[in-house]
C-alpha cells in the first residue's frame, strides 16, 4: 500500500521524503504482528518470550541509550519537519545552513560554507532552534544610520525609505510590511534611525544590506543630509 502511494504520490501537503520512514515502520509492524500470530498458531508460549524479550530490551536500552536517543530523535525530526535541506537555522545562537537530514544525525554547513558540521539528532532536537527561512525565503533586515541634529530629519527618513525601494531585492508587495524608519537613540553627535525592510533572499541579506547603505550614503550626499563623525582638531603653535 505504501509502495503504491510512493509511486503515485501527487497530493499537496504530503512530504515525499517521509515515505521511506513510513515504509520502515510499516515493515517492522507487519513482521512483529506476523511473527506473533504464527507463534501463537503453533502453540508457543508467548508470555515467556515476552518476559525474556523485555529483559533483553532493558539491557540493550541501558547499553545503547545514546544510539536509541539519536534514533527516536531522528524519527521526530523527520516526521515533524522543523527544517529541511537548504533552510537557514539558528541552534543555540549559532547560524547554520541545513545540508542533509538523516535518521541518526543531521549535517549542517557553517556560515562561511567551508565546513560541514555533523550533529547527533538528539542534540539537534534538544537545542533552541530558530528557522529563518521556513515557508518563505524572505527575511527582515535592519540598517542603522546616524543623522546630524541640525539635519532635515523628515528628508533623511524619506531618503532612507527611497533607498530601500530602489534596491531590486527589497520586497515591495503587500505580503510583508513595507520599508519603514524608526528613531532608536539620541547619541552624542547625532540621532540614530533604523531602516527596516524585507529582502527576498536570507542567504544574501547581509550583502543586500551593504548595498542599501551605499545607496543611503549617496542620497544623503546629493541632498545635503549630514552623517556626523568624530573629528580630531590639532593646533600647531
């Protein structure tokens, strides 16, 4: 039955990658039930077998707790699907890209893409996890800009929003909150504003943020909006 579903699978909401797991569980259940029925038909005392099996299982459980924990954690991860291959996640504050999900362990790429980190699934399932790209590659970025106290603040905010809208990878439809600004701090030399906007690719979000900063800087220069910075005055006598 499961094999037939696998061959003719074309139903929304069913993850085809779970079919091998269901096959394995189905085979185990069928084998156990069949063996029980056959032994009972031949008059074998199943009570004694169950007691012996319980003792053996208890010994195996104590001797292989880590492996059993990895196995069941893998089943939970494969069935609940908190992430999939290609997702960007944070585990206990460290960011990774999911490389491959297996029954006993999961492989991650580090942020620089030069290392593959293998983690047991019981470690993964017990970690505090944030999935940045589940359901959508869109992600929100924040850009902080300091403006001089005597600058035209209304113009500065308009230019920051204009810079975001000029970037081709900023999401401008109504599916997300449009680019907006907020005053975040009064500093010694200027007023700090935060520009918030959504971009369409988490993997490139830091690169896009840098490009938007360059656009803001150019717009400020062209429109006479000052970005304050520390100055050192030296008097020669």
